[in-house]
C-alpha cells in the first residue's frame, strides 16, 4: 500500500531548498551551456519517464501487503533533483498529473489500498518528492561524487539517499492518509519501499552511466586484464540469472532445500564483484532482483509476498544489491589510491612497471604512462623480463639483464639497483637508475621459491650523472689548476684552497683553512695602494673585482699576486661565498724588470742606452721648462777609437769603454733634487745631460769633461793572458747645444748636438763646440722663403711683364723683354730683386727659368696669331746654362708651338755667366742657334771679359748695362764707355741695345753715337701681356716718339 498524502503545507518548506539545489552545481567547474530546445524538451521527457516508472511500480503492487514491491519513481526523482535541481520539479509534477489522469481515465478505476486514485492520492505522490529533493540537496551540499569511489561518498549515499530521503518520503504522505490506517506500519512500508527502490536502481543507473562514459585503460597490463576477466564475469552473470530461475520453480512457502541455494546468488555476485569494474555486477544484481520480484509477486519462491514477507524480500534483495555497491566502492578506492601513487611517481619523474612472472615469460600487470612513453609497449603478452632492455646501451645491457635475472631464483636477492643508459624516443642516450623489487615469491615446503611479481622503477638521473661528471671535472680542475684557487665566505675566511695556492704562499692547506685570507686583508690592500671599499663596490656592481696586491709568503718573502675575486650566485637568498683566482706574478715581474733594464741600459757599461737617454731628455726638457734652468745636451765621441780597436783588439777596446763610462759617471754633478745624466749611444759615442745656470758654467763643465777624458787610462792585464798592464791615452770631441736657447724638441736637439760634434771632428778634434742657433735661424728663414717661392710658382702667383724694345731712329717696336714679377697676395707686386737671390743657387731657379721660357713662348705664339711679329727676350741664369740638358729642354718647349716662334726668341745671357766657362757657353749657343734662337750678351761692360773671349762667343747682340746709359749725360767716362761698346759691336757685326733709356735726351745721345735700339722706362715701363697690343698700336702717336723721331731726322 502506498503511503498516504499529507497536507500541502510542508511542501513549501522545501521550495527554498529546491532553489538552492538548482543554484548549487554538482561539479564546481563552470556549467556547460545547453541549447534551449534540449532544455525545454527535458521537462516532458522527465514526465514521461516518471509515468513509465510509476506504471512499473504500480504493476508490482501486492494486494497481500497493500504496497508495491518496488517504487522506481523514488530513484528517478533522486537522480533528477541531483542533476537538474529545481528544474526537475515541473517535469516530476507533470508526471504525477499525467499518472493521475491516466488512472482516472481507466474504467473501472484501479484500486491501490484504502484509497482509489484521486487528487488526494496525487497530492501524496507530490509530497513523496520532498524526500528525494532533500537527499539531493544534502548530497550536493556535501560534495557528493556519483562515482562512489570514496567511503565518504558511500556514507553520504546511505545517509541521504537510503535514510533521510526515504524517511521523509514515507512520513509526509501520512498527513493525508485515512484516520483508521496505522501510521507506524504505513511509514515503515513507505520508507522501506523507497529505500529499496533507490538501493536497487540508483547504483545500477550510476554503473551503467559510468560504463557508457568509460574509456579504455591507458595501462597496457590493465587493458589485458579486462580482456581476460570479461568472459569469466559473463559466465558468473549467467549463473546468477540461472539461479533466479529457482525462485519460479519453488512453490510458495519455505522449502527445506531452499536454504541450500538461497545464498548462492550472493556468492556468485561476490565473485563477479572481485573483477574489474562494477557495471556488470550491478546490472546483473538488478536483473536478478527483477526476476525475484516477479516470482515473489506471483507467490512463487521462498520469499513469496505475504502479510509479513515483504520486508524479508526487500532485505534479501537489498543485501544482494549492496554487494556490488560496497565492492565497487572498495575497488574504486583502491584504484584511486593506486592512481594517487601513480601521480606521486609521475610527479617524482619515476617510471613504474609491474610484471607477473611465470616459466612461460613475463606478463605486464601495470605500467605507468611515463614508462610506456619512454620505453614503448611490450611486443607480446609473454615476454622475457629484460625485453625492454633492447633500448638500453650495449655496454649496459648484459650487466642489467644479469642483475634482473639474479632476482628470479629462490636463492636470489629481493632487490637490486643499477644505472643504465637508455635510448629515449630514438633520439638521445640518457642515464636512468633502475630499481627492481620482488613483491611476491612462491613457497615450497615453507621456503620461498621463485619470484612471482616484480616491481621496477626508472628514474632519469642524467642530471645527476652530468652533475657528477662536472663535479669530478671541477675537483680535478680545482686540484690540478696552475692558478691558485681559494674559496672564502663574505668575511674573507678561507674555506678551501687548492694545492697551487698552498704552493704560492708556502703554507699547508690545514694552516690556511679557517684563517683570514691574507691577500684580501685590509692591511694588504692598503699597502698595495687599494681601498677595501673598492672591492665591495666592484663585487656589488659587476660580481667580480680584479687587483694586484703585494703580500708575504709564509717564510716572510715578498710576492706579487694578481687576484680575481668573484661572487658565487645563490639560487635564493643572499650571497654566501666568494671564489678567488690567484696568479703569482713575482717571477714574471722580476723577469720583466730584468728585461726592461736590459732594454734600457747598455750591457757593457751599464749606462742608460739611447732609448733611455731620450726618455730622460724629454723629462729633463719638461723640468727645465718648469724650473727655468739651462740644459746642455752633449754628444761625446772618442778620437781615434777605431785605431785602438783594430790594433789592440775588442777586449782592450771594451775595457777602455768601461773606464770612459766610469769617468764620465764620476764626473757628473748631482743634488738631492736633480742629477746629470750620461748614456752610451753606440760604439764609442756617449751622450750627457748637464744642468747649468749660465753660458760660462756650461763652458767650464765641458772643459772639465775634456780634461777628465784626456787623462791616461791604465788597463789591468788578465790572469789568463799573462800580459802586462796597458796604459793608453785618448782624447774626445764634444758637440753640444743648450736649451732653451735652442728651443727645439728632443730629436732636433740631438741632431743639433751631432752637427756641432761634426764641426769639432773636422776642425782638429779634442775640443768642444756649441751649436750656432743664430745661423740655424737664418737657414730656417731661407728655407721658409724658398718654400714660399715654390708655393708661389705652384699657385700661379708668378707673372711675366713685358718691356718694349724699339728702334729709336724709326720709332718701330721691335720686341719685348720678358721680366719676372711676383703678384704676392699680401705684399703686392714684387720685383725679382725680392726673391730671385734666394733661389739662384738652388734647383728652384731652374724650374722658374724653364717656366719663364715656356710662358714667353706661349705669349709669342699668341702675338704671332694676332699679327704682332715681336721678338721676345728672356733672361737665362748661369745655373740654367750649366744644366747638361738645357738645349734638349729648350727644344722640347719650342716644338710645342708653330715653327716661327723660335726665330722670335732671344735668350739674354749675363756677361759673367757666359764667361764662367767660355767653351761650354760657345757650344751651347751653337746648338741653340740651330733651333733658330738668337742670343744677346746682357749687362755688357760690367764683367771682365776680354776681346778674345768676346770673339769666341757667337752672340747676335750686346746690351749695354743701364748703369752706364743712365750716367752718360753727366759722366764723360760712362759716355766714352758707351761709345766704345757701340763701336766694338759694330766691329764684331753685332747689334747693340741700350738699356736704361729714361729720357729723350738719352735717346738722342745714343743715336748720335750710332746706337739705334733701346729700351727703358723713358720709352715704356714693363707691362702685362694683355696691354702690349694696345700700347704698340698707340705708340706711334705719342709725343715722346715724335720728339725722338724729329731729332733722329736732324741727325741723318
């Protein structure tokens, strides 16, 4: 009989709880959004499911007990409220209404107990929903996991689904039950019916759902176990269902033989529950319960429903349904623990595998994913225990195989540990630590036998192997490194040192450890010119600090150490240690000092060499500049030393040089603040730096040096040669220059002193001489001026001006004399007297002369093109005439222009230059006349030529010097000289040209003497080439020409 309905008031008590059920998720993860159509369709589907379950329950109604044998809507309501919360309520209410309408539509209406189907009966069904709702709320609030893998979940299920929910579902409908019904019995039957229904259906539903969502096991051994156990479980399931057939064969009532097989289903179900999974045992228990319920409802079997047999039936079937529930929970808990251990092993990077051992081979029971990922699956179900060792290194394979096989015999060990190299994923060899443990052995005669189960773990120890190798390398490096190594704390306390450091300091390791590091002590750093704060700042900013310190060894001897202090980084927290690299520089510095001394000092005399002397000279010049004293730079050379060396030999010569060096060194003066210096430059040449305050003091010092060096030298004989002592006399020559009178650099001062020494050597020796700085200044000025003329030539500052040469009788312009000028950018136009004397004795005179000829030829060619057939005269210097290739260079210049240009060129040669070498001048004139060039003897009358010389020079014209022409009107002697030159030229067939015609009176006088050609400022001054054409054109109309022309007519 179904429990009666109660008043609707208690239903409101659970409205808020149902809302909370809908809000509280069964899984704390984010809910998955569903399509609205599916959400809407779940309500009628749930109502349909409730209707079907209710019809199934009503079909099991027993009139004998006035109650259904099972009420599936109780289980359906619990599941619906657990997964859907308050959203399940409309579907369940719709299902109750549909059930009532369906029952009322039947004719006649069926009867279930004291009440027939009515709205009161339907209200009781609604109040029954409060129990599943409360149970679902409790389960969700206490984080119930439907897998029932924990004992906590099992206890929650029993307390909520089997106790609280059924109790409320049986209690609340009593509020609407008839007054004549016994409430206690009705509540007991209602609660038991709901509890039995939930216990029979919910675990089966959860198991079926788990089976539907189940995935294949990842472990190879577990998958193989499933395939082996599944047929056996199916056989036990068939046996269980077959045992249910006995309930149909036994008549109502207790049979004497029923006790023999009534608990056989429990044994079969227990055996099934020992296997993997709980879906098949739970579904088999549900099928068995359904068959027993069907038989009992028909009054068959030992548990046929009677007045008092319903509780016994429910208890029997409940005990049967509890077996897979309890066994599944225990197995799930064991599996969960195993998975926890697998996660722990995976987190520890431990690969694990377990084998079942048999004579046929080894079968894998379980293997962690890490094991399968690193080594791969087994090739067969029965494989040797060492098959996976095929992936190991050939050098390790046999050793590890023997170690594993040594565990198998009865007398073998129970565990072993080996290091093996494995080829991981076919890419690289890595080191693993294998640990094998025998978990179970067989027993024969009370003694342990062969191994049955073997547990193996693999740990990747490549990092440890690398660390051990690095540690061995570090230890070896620490012990055998040539440099010293020291480990200290932050207080510079020595923690460890290597043998090289002990050897450097001459102390044992035990004596150094625990002591303050001597090289890093504050006293050592300050003594070495260092600040301890610098070390702290360098370590803080860069992590290392380098320095050189001076300290002492254990025996007190000094040493020089190069230190590199570095901090050792810590993964966490402040720094704790420092490492100090130490290099002993003592021997190296001594060798460097020795090499430096050898490079700075002469090996024979132990005096400074030339390089060291130049260094001291530069320092002395700076000091003289600061303090204002005179510094004499002297070069001393021994007179006739080569003769002594060749006659007496090198040994005597070396002995003499040593004594000379000693005398020079002893003759030097010194003071606390300064000292004179002597050095050996090379061979028998020495150099000195002498400090003086006046010129007289310098002279006295040099005289004293000459006197000291000229004293006889006594050379002691050697015991090996047996010769007597030798006495030699030798003198010296000294050349010197004084700074700052000679204000030059060090190298120039040495060169000037060498010049002075050279003059002493060529003036008799055994004396001294100072460099003439005034003459040097004159020479430098001359060189500067010469360079300036060269610069003017290159820059185009030199120009040619042209002075006309005319026929004073006819007024015809016959030619032009090219005169050199310098258009100076600062001083203006300069005549040749300002610069030609500077270059006349140098090669620059030849360059300028060639340039003048070249420019004159160019200008002559231009005038010829313009119709001006003017002869151009060019002065040729004596140095040009002395050049052997003068004629050849002249020919090259002429050939650059048309042929007539040579006939218009006249070379004017000074009388003194022509008579320097008459024969050479004669030959040169003859060669050049073949080119068409004419010659004139310039400034005639100023030299000392004789008629014989004049006869030998084939010149075309004589030019009377301007000094005679200018004074001829006032000086009868000059007039007579001019008249004589004119007559001499007429005798030799030469034309004559008068220079310096300054007035018409000069021209008239010359015409009276028979000289027609003249030039001078009275006719026209020198002019640029551009002005010549216009001047020639306008000269015929000038007043001066008219005057000359008139006078000339009178003369004729």
